[in-house]
C-alpha cells in the first residue's frame, strides 16, 4: 500500500482518554503540526478528528482523536457515545492519561480494548507533573501493561515519543501477514478477467474503488488482469491464447457472466471477494441461503456503509430490492440505512444485507458481523444476495470451498 492507500486499508489508531489529558496535543506531536484544536477548556474536542498520514516504517495510518470519555456536560453523553462508536474501527489504541492518574475511566477503557482484542499502549502524558515515577510504574509492570511517558506539549520529546509509538505499532503488526484481496486465488503469473459495467455508478473517467484495489493487488503480486465491459464477454476468450484463471464481475451482471462462462473457468464477483477480504466470508454465505426462503411481507434491512447521494438506478435502493422481491414472489418490507454507524435496533428484520464494504475497515466489518450474531439476525452482503437472487451463487462461490459448503448447508 503506497502513499495514496485508500483510508479503509490504513491502520486505524484511536486516541482515547479523559478530557484534557492531552489527546489532541499528542496527535499534534505525532503529526508534527497542529492538526487538532488544543485548549485548556474541557470538551474542546467534540467530534472525532482524523489525521491520515504515512508513519514510516509502519506504513499508511489514520489517527483518530476522540472526545473525553468522562465528559459530563449537557452534550457529553452524545460525545461519549460517538467516542464509543470509534471502537468499531479501531485496530490499535493509544490510551492517554495524565501521569500519576489512573482510575475507573482508564480501567473501563482497557477492559473494552481487551474484550474487543484491540492492542493498547498507555501514554502517560504530562510526565513533568509526576513526582514518584518509579512507584507509579510498579503497578503497571506487574500487570504486564505496555506504557510510555511523554509530555506532548514539549517538542523536544517528539522523536522519543513517536519512536516508541512506532515500535508498539510495528510489534502488533509483526504477527500479522498482509492480506491479499484476490491474488492468492491465482497461480504465479496468473491472469484474471475483470468484467466492469460502465454505468451511472462509475462516471466517465472513473472505475469504482473495489475494482481499482483488485487491479492493484494483482500488480503487486506480479499477476495480470484484463478489464472489459459485459459487451465483450465472452468474445474476449477467443482472443486469448490461454484461459484466464479467474473471471470477476460486478454483481449486477453475475448471471450474464455465469451463463456464458465455460464450466472449467472459475467465476466470482468483486463484492464476494471483498466479503472475505474484510470479514468472515463463510458467515456471509450461510446468511445468503435465507434469500431463497424469503416470503412476501418479510422485513429486510439494507446497510450501506457510505452515504453517497442515491441515483435513479441505485444498486441498494432500487435494483437489489427489485431482485429480492422477484425472488420472494411479492412485496417485501425493506429499509435502507446509510453511513458508517450500524443502526442499533435491527431485531425486527429477518435478514440484513450489507454493501460490499469498500469504505469500511476489516475491524468495522467484523464488528458488524459480531453485532448481527449477538441478535441472531443473519447478515450477508450485496454480492452474495444478488448471486442468490439470480440463482448462480453456488457457481460464484466455487473459488471458496468453505463458503460454498456453508451456503449449501443452510439452503
């Protein structure tokens, strides 16, 4: 991932703590300039402040400065609620405390990080105010918690503090192998054909983010792709000296791709690929089986992660509902929700269908699946649902044996 890495592929680092402990000052220290507003007045940070940057040698990251977790002002409960929403996309946490002070708020945050399996580094800020540093350190050394001391308002401390934070981030990334999007599905030197419709969702001069990311993933792995429109499929096969190892299409033309693809060529969609890149594909596949059991009047919740302005032929608001109702044989009760924040009251729905999730981090997507699991509502995604509507999902899941098995077991 280079300098222009999409935000959803960057490591998301949340900065948490009480009001006025120096969270914004720490972000400014890391960035090397004033990114967040700093003031001695509690509650200065209201909405989360994001700073996208290249933190070498860690790589592309997003720091998220949050409001104080102890804000008891009139609007405080809303600020704290918004701060807790940041947990959904946090992959590493910096817990900022005033040196010498560690109480219930900090312990509650650590409990939350542990429960969500978010690695956390405690940053004791304003170290110049601490008198008995050695005694204070003992308790944290005994508990095995990672911590550092700093003074975020002292520019001379920048290199020392930033290097310690980098070391922490490098260590937590050390055990994680970088995940490929689809290059692992192709052999060395393999070839994929991408069928990309040119429609209103891809204005002239642009193709959508998942397709760009897929092309780049193959380039990074020294593998090749050919991009065509659905009009050129399958004629392109006659022009190739070798058969492609994989054909990938936009979900809305999946039935066309499958109907004209030789049986010995594996096929899938961008949305299905991203269901495995961002979340647990087998869970999405198992939930997709419910599409085949829909009946008129069933309640469906459609979850769009981004808040784009809908167009007249919008996939989530127009096309997908139409295909679902055709499959169910009658009118369904369908509600569409947009934005990164997952709605809280979803128990009334028989099935939830998430978008491809190109704007979500892997942590956010897995959190959505976990929430659906807790309320026992199946959650699938656009590509899976559309494939089931068209009756071709089994073919689209052939490159993914575990997901195919999960789908078949739940039919």
